[in-house]
């Protein structure tokens, strides 16, 4: 038996292989060709779509520059080029216009759409930072902190830290605000911005942990209480009648000069000046008391004489 196959045997082997693998080979070739052609078509479509979006966005900017109504152009960008970079840019401009018109809710809506449709992380981070600032203006600190925590780009680290410090300071968390401002200061290299952050750090009030406690304040108040608050001295039993005379009491309605009342919302009501007639009556009463004291002191001298 020969080790070499005849021509007929080779043909038979090829036919057998083709019947088993021919369809798979044809399918693989077709798919490869279709993939190449499809990829080229997709690249061309993206280039054409990007060019059309750029033209629409340029028309949108031109209309804004001359003060024309660009709402129709914005709608066209949002419909035909949704999710593109130019769509996100247009949404950011619309949010800016809403803020200028004091329409904070409209700005929140536009910025939320920007975060949702942006494909690039840097654009999402930019939209989140601006959305957090609007939430801060609306006094919605929890929503603002939530957006800031989702920012991932290192390029916005200083903005995130500074705004976080502003939010904590408004909430009264001085220690957290100081830490956030310090983080922002460390992340900034530009001199003007570092100076501004340093000013914020220096202007912070003392932290709550460093403030004196209520017990400490009570002890200090007891030590520094004025002498007028002390009880009056008991008169001596052997003193002269003049010494036994009670001291002239001030008008009950007039406040004590040495012991002012604590500040309160109705402090003005307690500090109203007395009328001229009340002042005259007070002076007359004090004069009568002085005359009586003089006459009592002079009586023993006359009897002794």
C-alpha cells in the first residue's frame, strides 16, 4: 500500500472538509467584511454627526450673542444631537440663563439633565459642581453634599473642598469647615486663590470643642459678679437714729445703673427714660430725706448745749 494518496483521494478529502466547514468559513468571511465596512460607516457617521452638532451649536451661540431667542436651536440640539458634548454645553448655558432669571428650579432641572446625558466624566463633574452650588444657594445642604461626593475628577478637588467647607460652616460645623478649607488650600497652587482660602481659614470662629463649657461660664460669672448684687449690710443696733434710717431706694421702675439687665429682645422697653415729672418727684423725695437726716443729727447737739 502506497504512503502517497492519489489525486482522487485528495479531492475526496477536500470535498469532505468543505462539506463540514464550508458554511462556517463563508460566514466568518462575510462577518469580517461586514464588520470592517460597518466600522468605517460608523466612523463616518460619527464625524458627520459631530460636524452637524458643531454647526448647530455655533448657530446657537451666534443667536445668543446677538440677543435672539435661541430656544428653537437648543431644542434642535437636544433632539438631534442628544448626549453629545455640544448638548451638554447648551444645557450648561441654559442653566446659566435660568440662574440669571432667578429660576433656581429651572437651573436644577438643566444641570440634572447635564449630569444624566454627559458621556465624558469631566463634563459630569463640571455639571455636578455647578448643581451643588445651586443646591447651596437653595439651602439644600444634603443634596449639595451628595453631588459633591459623586465628583471623581482631581481637577475639581479644590472646588469640591471649598464648597464643602462653605456648607459645613453654614451648618455650624466649624471643625469640618476648617478641615475642608485646609484641604482646598493644599490642593490649590495659584497665589490669588490660596490667599482667598487663607482668608477663609483665618476668619473661622473657634471650634465648638474649644469653646468654654456652661459650667465654666457659670463659675466665671459668679467670680465676676458686681458687688451691688451682694446683700445689704445689717445696720448696727447701737447706731444713731441717722444711721438707722434706711437708705433711699431708687424708683422701682428705673433700672439699676451698676447692674444692667441681661440683653433681651424687649430690652428697649425696660430702658425707656422717665418723664420730667417723675424726675422732679424723685428729686423732691431725696431732698426731704436729706433734710430729715440733718435735723436728726443736729438734735443731740442742741440738747447737750
